[in-house]
C-alpha cells in the first residue's frame, strides 16, 4: 500500500484484518508496508491480544527459522592450523528451513544452497567463535559452547556464549567455574521496562547429575553472573533419569524418569530453578509402555509428549501444573504418517525404525531420524515432510533447531522496542531478517 493512497475499506474493517493473520512473518511484512498497518500492529491493545492468541493458536510453522550446527568434518589438527592463522572461519553454520527440500518419496540430492555462517547475521564475529557448538536455543536466543582439554588430556571448563542472531547481540559469559556439565538448558522470560518497552532476559542453567543428586548453577542476564543455589535436591527413591532431551520453559526444566522396579517409564521430574526444588508428575499408562517418547513444551508452555506407535505419531498434552497427577494428561491427537514417510519405510512397516529426535512446541516442528534415510523435518501445523538433506548435518548428527516467538518477531521489526535511531541500523536489522528467512521482505519505511 502506498503512503499517500487512501484505503478502500472502512477503517473499522482494516483494524480487524491483522487479527486473522496467523503467520508472524506475514504480520511483520504487513507492518513494514505502510504507516497505517504499522500503527494498527503497534497498538498496545493489539499486542496484548497477540500474546493471548498465540497461546490459543497452537502451532505456527514459520516460527522455526532453521537449524544451527557445527561442521567439524575435518581432522582436528587441520582445524587448529586454520584457527592459528585465522584463514578460515569455523563458527557454527545455519541452514534455513525455507531451503529444505519437500520430500516427494524419492531420494533427492543434497540441497544446492550453501549453508550460512553465523557471521552472516552477527558481523565481525568471524573466527572468534571457531569450534563453538550450538547446544541449546529458546525464543530467538542461541547457546554456543566450546569444549577443550589441557595438555594432559583432561577436560577444561567450557567456554560459553549466548547470542541472538535476530538482533546481532552476543553475550560473553564468565567461564564456567566447574568442569563440563551433563546438560545445558536455556530459560527466556519477557520483561517490561520502566518506559513500557518489552525486553527479554534469560537464564542459562548448567546441570550435573551426580548419582541421584541434581547439581546446577545458572547465569542470569540481569545480574551478569553465575549463581549457585544453597541446596540441591535428590531424585525420588526408586527412579532413574532417562537419557532423552529435557524440556525447559517458565523457569522449569523437565526430564523423563523410569522406575527401577518395573524398568519402564513412570514419571516426569521437574526442576524448579528459582525455587530449588523437584516435583513429579506420573505418566499416562500408554506412555509408560512406550520405549522412545519425546518430552517437549506446547505453544502455551505446557508439557507435551510425543511417541511413535508403529507408523502413527501420538500426541499427549498435560492440562495443569507439574505435580497435578496423571489424570490431567489428555490424548490430544493420533497422526497417521503413512502418507508422509518414504515408501521403503512403509514396506518395512513393523520393523521400520523411526526415532523422534527433537520437538519445538511453538512451531510444531518435529525432527525424525529414519534408518537408512536420514533426518527429516515434520510439521504438525501443515503435516508437511522435508528432508534435512545436508551432508554435514546428517553425518555430524549434532544440530540445534532455531525457533523464535511472536514478540521477538515484532520487536525485531522495531514494532515493540521502538524505531532504531539510524536508518543504517534498520537496514542491518532487515538484512538479518531476510538472511534468516532466506526471503525478501519490504524495507521498513521512515516513520
């Protein structure tokens, strides 16, 4: 819409249109097109309603922008040579979701698009992030970790960075005071500043599991320091932790637990980071019989369980707070995967091996590993299947899905945090946005 062009629709109708846009990228593009749309979307009442609508809307596939991974296919000695003479950047790479090939049932070649370096979003970072691996992400933030050893071969404490590829920020955390943890978890919160702006803060939690005891410290972006709790809790007698990915949100970190007596799944254990306590939630009986369920968070931050039963994916959601009992688990959906999976897998049926690797609740993105076929991205939003057909991602088998949230999307286009003071700054922001989405959007106009 041109700036001087009068709208052809009544204003009361125009003000209602954004309420029916379910895709954050489309909403950002609409806001960038003219002052009228930007004014509608900047309205505080609309933004407050957007938060509530996001909780009720379910999955929005465009919130998953892609995958970060570290390409370490070369020999370490070769990499160190490059590191010393600074002739090559080995910062983590990025593959946009939009570049993934739709799966058509046959073996495609590798994606023609060349993976992007993290330096494409954060200028000047270059080789300063050589050998860092992506270990966690949450709501636009990405955690990078570098492991190293001393001359005797003993592990040194990890060096950790947290960055936001959308905004170009890099947080250089003080070195961990202890040896590498067993888990990293990232917790992101929305904050309101004194002038009414919406900002984000984060906690990075490093966790060691020593026997039955949860030992952890966490870094807070507000205090800019590591914090060690006064007490550490022990796992309830008779239970053991299952080696599956943890789910983190709203100040809590969740793991699946098994029972030693029955040697089967039994509970979800939740670590309340600030409260320094553990709580337990019994699993539904059908999930207890499953061997490889995946624990995650739904769009509203609640717990979800995904499991494969033959060639069907089953979704369970917990309606309530952790510790409320198994009666609050609801079997929300059963998805028939036969129309999506490769033909070779369909022929194998009962002996086909399909493993759930990761799940992102806001976008509804599920990463699957299929024996003999590789990695796939399945969308719960539109039921599409895409091949993660990048040789190094498949071989290295270490990658981190990168998902944003609604407010990050709008803040990035200067709708929440206010317009940047310089046009050059706005252009850099738009350039990062277009690179992450691998798409072009209209440049922001002057206010």
